[in-house]
């Protein structure tokens, strides 16, 4: 599990998070995504957003987002937990939700989420950590609870299965993008420097951690040109 900077760890059955009351968003959400999970029967999506009762200080409320112009954007995607109703419902807890620009949420962020599922299916199991960059100036706040609007989000993907251990990270501005995902690829070390967090120290020996987290080599990961073209042609929207 990642370290905590300002948040309080909340452990749900199907993921864990660190919730920061100051910003009313999680600083990270961590979980495993496996091929077996993706192969199971998929339950239909039901957008049942609810406050997280496990957050002792109370989480943000769906009403905070009304009229804000921002999407209720998932950190762990609903589609990553579509193998059971219980698992998917947990992703609609407001502790897992952040204000995301509509063109970001439905555009480049969607493309990355779909690509990560493709990678999980191909490589069997991935460790994923996702969150907002809260060390940069935020765009502002929304709602009665003053939910922070992050200026950027990160996603870290770690594959420690043999024979080819690898890791990759992305930091993407919370806005419309026509750039390919590869332009936003970086190392986990760089994200740790930006966030002040340590993400995978409990999973990796020191030497291996240094090797994997310092690597930003994108050739070990297959990018889907058709998804990029679909984003540019269909998904990106400003309305």
C-alpha cells in the first residue's frame, strides 16, 4: 500500500484509498487488476453515487458536483470492478470520485483506463495506483464541501510477473487533450517527487524498486493507435 501524506487510509473490500479531508478527495486509490476479473461476467453499470460511510470526517457529496461543470470522475474505474455488483458499487462511493473536466474524463482519461484493462488482460495481473496531483495549485473548489478541482491526475501501473517486470506512470492535465498518451508517460520516481508519496515500497525489494520506479521506457507497453484515433475523432468533447 502507498504511504500517506495528508490522508486517512480507508480499506474497502475491493480497493484501498487515502482520503484527504482538506481537499475532500482521495490522494490515492490502490488495487490489483487481473485477467481473471476481466474475464468474468460483467454486471451492468448503475450510477449510484453515495457518500462513503467509512470516511470518519464524511466524504464529499454528489450535490457538490451539481451545476459545477465537472464530471464525477472515478479514480478506480467502474469497469475495472464490473465482475460483481458489490465491487462495482464500491467504485461509486464519493471517496473514489474527483472533479474531472468532461473532455478529460471522456477523452484521454477514458483512453488510458481502457488501455490499462487491455494490459491487465495481456499481462495477467497489474498493480495500479491512481490519484490527483494535489501538490500543484488546484483549479479551484466546487460545492458546499469545497471539493478541490485537481489540475492533473496520475496513474501508475506495475507488472511484477515473470519474465518481464516493468512499470510505467502517467501524469495528465485535467483538460482536453489531443496529444497521444505516450507524451504523458513518465517514471514512478517522477510522480513520487511531485506528490511526496512512496507507492510500491511494500511490494518491492529496494534494488528492484529503484530499477523499476526509475524506468519510463514505453516500448515495454503496447499502445493502441485505434483508441487514440477514436478519442480524437469521437470522444473529445468540450460541451
